[in-house]
C-alpha cells in the first residue's frame, strides 16, 4: 500500500487521516524531517498558514518537503495547505513563506467577511461520478486562486454568488489544491482522487 503522510504540526490532521484511511492507503502523521523521506505522498491540512509556515521552519520540515516536491512527490493542500503550495500569496502576513511548487497566486481570506464561512455544491468532473454528483464544499476563511499559470488545470470554480467563477480547486502535475475542506464531510472523493495520483507516481518511480 502507498504510504501517505499528513503534515501534523497544526490544523485538522485527524480528519485527513480518516479520509485517507477510506482510500486503501497507509495514512501516517508527519512531524519529523526523517518521516518526510518515508512517504509516497503528503497532505497539507487546513489550519492557519502563517502558523504552519513558522512551524515548518522551526521543525526543519520546510527544506525536506520542498526537496520532495521538486522531485515530484504528490502533495495535496486544503485551504491553508493550498496557500502553502502556492508560489505567490496575496494578503499574507509580512515575512510569510510558502513551500511553493504550484504556479498559482492565491489570495488569503479571499471571500471577505460576508462569506467568511459558507458551503456550496461544486461540480468537479475530474472526480469519480463528478459530472453527476456535486461535491459539497465547506469553506472556512478560505483562499481562492487569483492567477493560475498555463500548466495549471482548473478542477472547480464557484458556481454562483459574489465569488462566481473563482477557482477553488486546481492541479499542476503531482500537486493538488482545494480552497475547501472535503475532510470535514463524509464525501472523500477528493482524497480518493489524490490517492490515485499517489498510486500513479509510485508505479512510474
Ligand atoms: N485563513 C487561513 C489561512 O490563511 C486558512 C483557513 C483554513 O485553513 N481553514 O491560513
């Protein structure tokens, strides 16, 4: 079975471990640099991107994870995790760093006060049955993708309302990002999609 880590320095780690467990993979928390070497894929959970960034540097995880991203390891970032995967952040805190790797610019807390937290149904044709069964997406002080490079595949946009058309799920190569939190629902198709990305990467390596 492929082994998928969940970065466990801050954020909703347990929910991701549970979601991954339903995808027939070994799911393990990752806190130490040595553990980064022993995984086939990594999930960056939601939480607070500024805090996670600081802890990544304090725990000396930033460099090993960046190296594995550069070497093609699949990584899925949700919400704060999307921010961590972005090459550029708008409305970040002074000095905030990311792991980077994805050619996107994200805006932190982009939906504003009126839409601080909200839920909506998204069509994600890339997922199993995704053209027919929408994903119930939970947004919590979420970022959106303000710019996506040519190599980035848009997987979902907001269907209606003031944020209509905003990109909230995307993929570039082995990197996957969502603005929302599938791990807090019982629909784990995004995790299953990511597990398939990890299986593909293990097969060719
Ligand atoms: N607003 C948070 C940040 O900037 C992200 C919120 C979340 O992950 N639910 O990191």
